[in-house]
């Protein structure tokens, strides 16, 4: 890291990645009996990144980071049950950029505009060059915070997410999930008489937007049943795309105490 003065910082960093399979990845409880994946390999990879933070003005700062993430044996679900299961991916590579602008014209006002871009693709195997599923290429976030009274702060967040391919669609053969935008609002109460304590009243997804963050192509559904022609037990499978819609409008009250 190089920091010539208090208003600017530059860095270059590299790190290795290693993750052993979790228990719920090694054992599946779907179907009539547990299923063990004792041949899963640990995830391995490395991350190289470079970036900077520059504040040309007291109330204005810009930050940016570019990176390359190379992974081997990522663990994921591949194929529909019962034929599919948890497997190791072929090699994958992610090139990305994170950038942000922070602006605080006065103490009572603060804003941040952030942008994330990532190009995630398979680097080997039959799907080489295809986009890794469930990784949106573009994410834009706008955050605002205003102190409206001495103890009350208003907060707003707009998050826009681009399209992404459904899980298990490693070949990018199906139509991707549509992008979406969600607005969250909140009011934080921080009483002066209780130092370190605050209450947050928030509403997530204010406009009750219907959107999907997780979906699986040809995920299928089935059950163990009896084939009455010979009284044998067999698996009856139904193939379809499985969608997991996000929560609609959600109200929250959260308390926090720091000491």
C-alpha cells in the first residue's frame, strides 16, 4: 500500500483462497434417504486486486478497485435430482470492478453512489467461455442519509441489479432472469440520553416489487412412489424451472446497542 498523504491511498494485493466443503454440501437430505458426496474436492483459487481511494475535496471522495479471481473446483449444485447433485465446477475466472463516489456537502447529509461490474465465465471444460450462473454483470447502488432532527436520521437505498443466468444453466441455453430495482427506506432514532443505543424503523422493498434472486433451470421435482405394474419402487420426476421470489414489502423494527 502507498499513501503519500492523508487524502489518497493506493494498493495492490494478492491472496490465496481455500475452502473445505461444508457438512450440508457433503450430505444431502433430499429424497427418501440421505445422500453422501464423499468425492467433493476443496475449493481453491487466488485473488489479485489493485485500487485507490482519493479525496480531492474535504467533502468528496472517489474509490475504485479492479480484480481477477481465479477459482478451481467451486462447489455447486449441478443437474436435477435424483440424477444431479453437488459437484465441483470446472475452472472459473472473474474479472471485476468496484467503484464508488462519496459526497458529504454538510455534516447532516451523506450520499454514496456505487457500481459493481463482474465478468464471470468458465475457464475450462465443456462450458468454457460461458457465463457462470447466478452472477449479475452489473449492480448499481445509491445510498442517502440525512439528519432531519438532532436524534433522527432518514436513510434511503436504491439497488438496481442486472440480468443473470439461472442456476444449473452452465451452457447459457435458457433466457436469463430479468434485472430489477428495489427501494428501501428507514428512519434511525439515536437518543442522546442513551449513548450507543439506536432504533431503526425500516421498510424494505417499499414499492412491493416482484423479483427473483434465485432460480434453477430444469430443477425438477419428484417423489418416490410405487409402479403398480410390477409393485416396484421408483422415482417419478417432473422437470420445470424453479423460482424463489424475494420478499415483498417488509417492515422492520431493529434495536442496537454498542458499548
